């Protein structure tokens, strides 16, 4: 489970689409009280930061548009509460770039 903290333009197709799916899973856990992965570190770091998660989703959707992808799964803006900036990291964004570089997946890590 991963929501990256780097610009979506740097993500390859698989990581962009994967993050979008996982972001929706985290959103559902936090807004609907779902139990699955509720104690996962990636989920916990977004607790109290739904506004930041909503804004990250908007960044992903904007990148979808740039790539010609269709998006049909909006989030409810009324639920976007809490802090609007994510400052808690499992891996610092610089380290995230190194993780992607090692994957050799097509992400723009430079």
C-alpha cells in the first residue's frame, strides 16, 4: 500500500494507476470506518489529513488528464477535512525516488 509524495508526472503508468487505487482504499477506510488495512502505516499517516489526501487525488486526476486517461471516481469534497498538507512520511520523498529508481519501471526518477 503506497501513496507517493512525489509529483505524479514522475510516476510510470503502473505506479500512477496503482496509487490511485490505493488512495481510494485509504479514503474508504478513513471515511467509512472500514477495518481492512486500518492499522497499516500508510493508512495511519493520512489520519487527520483527509484534505491533503483529497488534494493528492486531485493531482493524480490532473495527471490522468495529461495522459489522456478517463477518471470516473471522484471523492466527496465535503469529507476532505483536517490538515491540507502531508508532513508525515514512511520514506522521505528523496528516498521514494531511489526506491522507484531501483524498480526500473519507467518512472522518471531523475
